[in-house]
C-alpha cells in the first residue's frame, strides 16, 4: 500500500482511482464493505483502489473538549486498511481550511482536482463540506455532472439485524463488552503503544507489567481484562496470553489512566518496545482495596480467571 499524507501533488500514475471515502475509525465490518466495494470496482475498471480518510479525526476539530474517543489512531487505522489490500491510502489534513470548504469545493478541488477520481464509494451516512453540506445524494449529482461514478453503501448489519457502526463498538467497550466490540470489528479491539516505565510495584509481587498510556484512545470500562498481547519481533508479531488492569489504580493513589499488562510465562524486558494489547474478556470492574496485600491476593485471582477465560 502506498501512503500519501496530502491529497495535493498526487503522482499522475495514481490519479483516476476508485476511492472509498470516510473516516473509518475502527475499520469495522461496515467500513470493510465500503472499502471492499471500491476494490471490486477498481478491478472491474482496471484502476487503482484507494481510501481517502481524514486526520485528525473531524470530531476532534468540531468538538475539541470531548473525552478521548478514537478506536483506531492513525497508525492502527492505516495498518488495518493496508491488511485489506488497497493500493493507496490518501490522508486529507482536516484543519480550518478543510472545515470551511464547501461541499462543491471539496468535489472540485479534492476529488476532481487533486485525485481525478474515476469512481467514489461511500457509506449512507457520509457527510462532508462546510456545515456538512454534502451527502451521498450530492455526490451522485456531482458525479453525473463531472463524469465520475458514485456508489452508496447502505447500512450493513449482522445476522441478528444489528448495524455495524463505530458508535456500537464504543458503546460495547464502555459497557465492558469487548466480545461484542470484536463481533462488530471482526477481531478483538486493541490498544497499542510503546511500553513506558511505571512504578514497578508489580515486580515486587511477581507480576511485572508493561505499561501503555491511553493517549487519544477511547476509555473502555475500567477494570481487569483477560488479554492477548502482541510483541513486535522485526516483521513478525508474537502473541502472548495475559491479564491487564485498565484504569487509574486507585489502591496506590494513581491519577494517570493507563493500561498495565502482565504477560503470562514471559520475563523479557519490554521497555521501549511496541506492544499491541487485545481486550478479550472483561473480568471485573476497577476497585480500591484496603491494602496492598489485599490487592496482591486479588491479582492472583485475576490471573487465574484470565487463564481460564483464555483457555475456553
């Protein structure tokens, strides 16, 4: 996959693609249908397949005071999109200039001027342009006027009728239902980042942890989870089972929200390494214990519960 961090100055050979439009936060089954449709049309038209997404996420520009909400920060999102096999990932920088650009100017300047699109694919709820003045119907009219094709994808639902959406994933995670989130996403939801130094209390009781700051990630239900953790080894990711606490650690007076992951049967030093942590099952809510000894006893029970959950 070729990554272009601006829509302008796209090489001539990359113009004329079939472009999937959207934010694609989570890259869930609905998003995968939009992108997969663009890929199928690209093969039929003998054109490149592309995804046009926007960074930072427009919601963080419209509502900068909202709590963190991202399911997939850009590094994670790009990895998921690359795994789908698209030819190009094009990033539109979402700033004040793009915020005030009209829907017609978005079509004229970006879709036609910068990308020279052959065909665009979008979801039924895709909105764009100043004050969200553009929608799929607007794109259909623009395509007819300017000679590019438009395909609108309606709601994509699971066999029980539940629509796949980023909102559904967020709601499931906040409610402590990571398995439902995985059902919508197609794989377990992950938090990834570079392992930072913590207070090393876990080492004193035989449970060293790899600590990851949450940064712009959505805050799921705070508590203890059975996890799978992926450690990068060159081009390969090696997965380990484990248990993790996600929250502020009230027993030890913690104030910084972070993920503390303990990997079973592993003693390697992970400081500075990149770690991917999948939330598999929610075991219990975060709680404050009367003493560190009481916390230690609960950690032993949590580890046993995580091993049992991951063995199923």
